C-alpha cells in the first residue's frame, strides 16, 4: 500500500480503480469516461452534419434525428464537458493548494460513480426502445407528449448523474475552503483553483433547480402528476424557468474552469505572472454572480412581456463587462512576456479570437428585439458552439496536453498535437462561422431536413465539410494518446520548464500522498518564487517529515451508485405494468441504502504512511529523477 | 508555427468571400432582406450591434496580433525572464469603462424597441360603428400545421396566411397540442406559440408577395415540436387592401359545387372519408381536426412544404406518414372501409381538391 509504483496485475489495477478514493485516480476515471462520452457525442454530431449535408437528405429519419440531436447536446454538456473539467479539477486543484487529497475522498468516488452510472443509463436508451427526443432542453409539452421511455431515460439518468455532480461541487468547495496549505491565502490561489471554487459554488446553487424540474417531470410521466399538463391546469413555462435557472449558470460552470485552464497556460507559457490577478479573480466571481440573474434571456420569445425582456436584456449585457476584463488581462499577460508556442499555448492563443467571436454574438442576442430573429435559429447554434467549442472544448484539449504529464507522467506528442490543433481549429470555424449566416437567412435550429428552395444548400455543405476536419483532428488526438501510452517515456516534475504553481513542484505523477511535507506558500505562483530564488528543491516546507494519515479505498461508492442504477430501471418499467419492476425498484434502493448503512456502521479509520516509508519513497523518487536527468538532457524546450 | 497566422488570414478571407458571393439568402425567408417594419427595426439593431461589436473585435485583434508577434520566444530570446508585472489600475478602469459606454449605446434602442414591438394597445380599438380598426388573426399551431382564423371577418383558413400590406396586423397565438413558435423571418422575429396562454404581437407587411419569385413569404415553426418539426412550414400571401377585401368577401361565400364529373366523384369520396376532419368552407366558426381546405386550389404547397400538383397530392393522400412523419392524418385504410384509395379514387379526390378555390 505504501508505494504506488509496484507492478500490478490487470485485475488488481481494475479493482484498484473501482475502489479508489485518490483524487488523482478519480481524475483519470473522469477523463477516460468523459473522453468516451465525448467520442459518442462527436459521432452524434457527425450524424447530424451528414444528415444536413444537402437538401432533402434521408440519412436519418425524422424521429431518429431528434433523438440524435437530443443525445448530442445532453451527452456533450452533462457527460463529456463537465466530467472532463471535473477530471482536471480533481487532478490539479488539490495539488495547487498543497493538499493531500480532497476533503471527502469517499464522496469524491461516490460522485464519480453516480455520474458514470447515470451516463450509462441515459445512453442505454439507444438499445432499449429509443433515446430521448425533446432536445437537451427537454421542453415540457413535447417531453410529456413523447412516446416510449426516451424522456424517462433522460430524467432518471440526469437525476443520478446530477447527484454525482452536486456531490463533486460540494466537495471542492469544502476542499478549497479548508485544505489550503499554510500561506495559501485566497488571494494567492492559482486562477484554476479560483474558477474551480466559483464553478463549484454555481454547481451547488444551480443543480437543485434542475433536480426539482426533473422530479416534476418524473412525477408527471411515471406517477400521473400534472405539473406540466396544461389540460389539467399545469404550466409548461415553469419547466422552462427551472431549466434555465439551472441552464444558464451551467454554461458558466463549464466556461469558468476553462478560463482557469487558459489563465494557467497564459502565465506559464508567457513566463509571466497573470496581469491583473485581482481583477481576474473578481471578474470570475462577478460572472458567477450575474450568471444567476440572466436566465430569462433564453426565453425572450416566450411572451414574458416587455418589462421582463428589457430587464433581462440589460442584465445580460452587463456580463460582457467582466468577460471583457478577462480578455484584456490575458492579452496584457502575454504582452511583454516570452511566449513559447507549445500545444497548450496554441490552444490558448486560438481561444481568444474564437471566444471573442462567441462573446460578441452573445451581446447581440442580449438585445431582446433582435433576439426575436436570432432565437432558435442557426445563429444561436453558431453562437453557443463558438463559446462552448471555442471556449470549453479548446480548454479541454489544451488542458489535456498541459496536464497529461502531471496525470500520467508522460508527454503527448507536440507534433501530433499541432496537427490535431490545426484540423480541429480550422474545422471548427468552417463548421460554425457559416451557421451565423444560415440563421440570419431564416434557418431554424433542430430541423432534420430542409428544402432545396430555401437557399441554404451551399452553407450547409460547407458546415458539414468543416465537421469532417474536426473529426480528423480528434482521431489524430486519439492516435497521439495511444502512441504516448505505448512509448511511456517518463518526465520530471516540471516538464514544461516554466511551471509556476505547486503541482509542478512534485513528481509526475505525484505520489499518492501528494506532498510528503506540506509546503509553505510564500506568495502567488509559489513554485516560481522558489525557482527564482534558486531553491533547488522547489519548495519550502510548513511541517517536519512525519506520519501521514490517508483514507482506505472503498467499493461502497460503486455499490451505492449501482443500486440507484438498478432502481431507475424498476421505476421506469413499473409504469408498463411489468410484475418484476417493483421488486427491482425496491431491490435497487435496498442496495443503495444498505451500502450506506454499512458505510455508517463500519468504522474505517484509514491508515498511516510512516515516516520511514516516506523516506524510502523519497529516495526512490530521487533515484528515478536522476535516471531521468541522465537519460535525456534538459527536458522539453 | 510560422505558418499559423497566415493560414488563418487566408481562411478568414475565403469565408468572407463565400458569404459575399452567395448574398443574403432568399427574399422570401431571409432576415437580411427585411420586408416590414418589425423586421426592419430588428435588422437595424443587427447592423448597429454588428458595428459596435466589430469595433471591439478590431481593438482586441490589434492588441492580440501585436502581442503574439512581438513577444515570441524566438524574438525575445530563450532565457529572457520577463518583468513580473502585477497589473494596472488605470488600464482596468479603461477596459471596464469603455465597454460600459458601448453597452449603453446598445441599451437605449434595445429598451425602446422591446416596448415598441410589444405594443398591442391598438389591437382592440374600435371605430364609431363598433367594428375593429385593425385586422386581427388568431393563429393556432397544431401538429404539424397552422390554422388562421379571422375573427372579425368570421373566416378561417390554414397553411397559407393571407394579409393586407401597409398596415399593422395583430396576431393572437396559441398552441393546440405542444409548444410551437411562429416565425416569418423576412417580416419579423418569432413569438412562441404556447399551449397555456395566448401570446400577442403585431407585424407589418410592406410588399405584395406577388412580386416575389415564389409568390409567397416562407413561414416556419421555430420550436422543436416532434418528428416533423422541420416540415411545419406555412406560407404568407400579402395583398394590397383592395385585393385583400375582395379575398375576404370571396372567402365568406359558400364553396361552389364542382362541375366536371371527376371532381364530383371526388367530392362524394371526400364527403364519405375526409369531411369529418376537413371543412371546405372558409366561413363560419367551426374548427376542424384537420386543416380547412377552402382555399386548397389557391395554395402554393401541399402539406406546407411539397410541390403543389396533383401527383404529389395523390401520393400524400395515399401515404401521409411517409412524407410528414408523426402527423395526425389517418391512412386511407382507416377512413375508407379498410381499403387503400384506388388510383381512380385518388384522381377524383385530387381533381376535387385542386378545384377548391376562392381566388379567380
């Protein structure tokens, strides 16, 4: 248990990951499953673009198309973007604040497995009678009218995975508040940790409205309630409010960690501290705060009346100010710096024009009367792909390259990385830039076909061609990952050479206890400070070497989540009158609550890593580091 | 890496060129060729905001390009350690204040226009005789077609909205089943068609649609409403006030019986199989399960999106699900004693339906 470097059998490794409570391994689990769902969502995107390649295409039927578009959106937001960002939060945030793990390692594991089983449940709908088909927004009147179990898969799947996300959010809040190393004041926290912190607060406040909305939906569809049934006095607009009170903060939950990743990259690869750190922090907080004030701008055409529309229009415009502050501070960070165009930096540099383009169309849509034209047209499709792909996905790709060495101890190929970048970046603009004009030319979104007489053929063909380039980029990335894993060339603590924050001061990947001695933080960018002062070790310590208390792994989170997964099937098929459904529902819940009971009654006090083991481990690390130095001079340029 | 920015510029140029070459889309449907006050106001806001935003983009681009060109490692040297600048309160103030000014420039017309476009106070205005001063159309969105009722004129039609030019036309919108959204891109922005409440707005139509290549404006459903959401199209015919009044008068008359024998046979079949859902008279308040067919022969499309000819019509009647998946029109077997319509019956139905006209 004391060393993570022993070779293990395949089965033992699997068991290790099934039971792990180590934030670094959970990060890898998030990355792999999020990456898998990213590919699934990508295939769905390609199907959409193939269908819309030309007028009157019949690659997908009308009903299937609606399932594909719904699952593309739902998968990308809930099962790809969020988990991959959670992967980076898990991998990096605890290291950046000098912690040995998150505050609640057991809950961290539970959060992952809930997300995982929720995602699997949702995607099983493809094989069990049809996927949800009411859009990722799942507007209530259509959702209630939808036949089959697609919408039930959506509601139950998102309920389960939503629990997981909520747990993760709470965990990071507590971790960042309580587990910072001595000297790591709030205003010395790296920006990625700050954005993790604010995004976690948004998760805490935004997911409950979604959960409430989805509960209403489940009750309407499975238990005959009438929250949204207009003929029985229900109201479908309530769903729209619930959804967007969640949905708007949700996009900030995605974009803020992306901002965080880019902030780290700009500083590292410009070799310069972040310009206007304080302004960046307050802009982050402001964006998070305003994020809750603007949800009705998704509903300008609902008929809320001119007063509501005007108020929400103005509130929405205000968000442009803190976002602009961020952009200019990033520009001034690279200004006067020493810019090294590594793959992460290329993504960061490409992010600025892409995100500005998405931002300005956002302001245009804040103009309520203009939005009457733009809403639900391809213009909005172009806009949100500019911010989500141009912001979040570029951050994910950049973060994958940046943190890969820290997570896996090897380096993704820079050459293939650049190929991925160029295919993806050109493909992205080719796909989505033209869609602004499709929208202005009258093309509504979510249409499975269009007539040759509408004048949209050429632009749709161009858009589909762009999607192909993006797909090629992603395939090259996969090749890159496989080659890197096969090669397995180890790298040292600070493979980029210009790391500034604590995670770069320890080995890649870090030992399971992260820091043998808790570091003492003497300012912003603590590792940089030590480097500049010529501290060879990279850190000063806040405590003498001593025993470290660590938690034991546990299989219980997996079982709790599995129980909910099983119960969801019972709940769903109960309405079909199957005799087995009720026992399955009760059985699933029994598994969940039973394992919670076991967890509560059985004491698990963890274990200690002794001082002697730490010394031995440290010698091993030093030995490996020296071998690495001898093997190749210098490291990465 | 040296090639990077160059490629990007070339790409931007290419896209710009393409956009320029293919113009602004079709006059019948493009928001870029506004054909009424509402669309024009919205287009003006588009242009204003585009200019302001272009200014932002230019400023960012200049700083951005200078930064990545001037401060590359190959230029400043491998070992150069930049000065670790903390920030600048003055700069922070500038890039907070200037965007606020820009937003104020946008905010004023936004608020004005939001209230202006929602102003339907004149809707219920009556002249001295108690007749409505303005035309009101009640729109009902149904899976997957549109019903248009003219309450004051006591007529009803479907799929093709007919309106007068150069005056304000008021709309009441409601959905009969799931949520839809009513959108005529070249005439004005959309408004949702909710199942629980009536939404109200107005549009103005500047130009007679006979001047258009297709003779009609294209209307769309803009809210996902099921499999055939993409096919829930409608058309808009705009007439000058005089022609419109004539059209209303013709609509109020009883439909003349067909004269030729094939059409008469078609009428018989229709009255056995179809009339339970489809009315053929425009006058009166009775709403049908299916679209009112009084103007069927005048229309430019079948089912809102297909070619308007007898062949298409027969295919459509014979197998509606193939063309508009999920629509509620029964298959022939369900309404024709368990039998599909024979070719002869389809010919007769087509002849009859194509003869249903109110225009000359």
